[in-house]
């Protein structure tokens, strides 16, 4: 029901919409995470499948599966970011790639300054320093 005075949904309507969304044949990201929390509990009760640390998030492994036990695995925050593509080449906003980071490190070993590297690669000198010293892009050899 829409209230005419505030032009908003009533509380009952909101619950109905949320339930309908959770029961949709093609649920959203939030609906899937609601389902996995309801079925398996919080991810904090598990250990990370990659590193063995305490898990913090549920990570999607098999997005085509409808089975919650197959679709999601518990991961710590760091492994979750790496697995879901938010780190390194998987990040759509990354200005560097693994190859560019290797080249950046080689050029620094040749004696170029961070400011020169930053101008050449189109990044800040702080980002160049962090990549060379493995504060970022640590997974690249």
C-alpha cells in the first residue's frame, strides 16, 4: 500500500516486496547472501578455505549452481578480495597490470626515481613507490 501523505510504502508492503525478491527465480547478489546466511549462518563461524584464518565473508565459487553449499565458500577478507577480482588485474579501475609492475620494478632497479617512473606509467609517485616495495601488487613476482 502506498501512503498518500508520505508517498512511501507501508511497512507491510516493504516486507512483501522483500519476500518476493528473495523468492525470485533469478535473485540478486544481496538475496543470495541472505540465503546463504540463513542456511549456513555467519561466515565468521568458519575458517577461510584458502589460508585457514577466521573467515569474514561468503565468496561465490560456482555462480551457476543453485545449491548454497556448492555456490559459496567462507573466506577471510583478503582472500575474498583476491578471489573475487578486486585485487590486481581483476580490478577494473587498476592503472597497472602484472607486466607493467614487473617492468616498473626492473626500471627502478636500473636507477630511475619514483617521480620518473610515475610520469612514465601515468601513476602517482606514491603508487610507484608502493608497487616497487610490494606494499601493493605483492602477489606479482
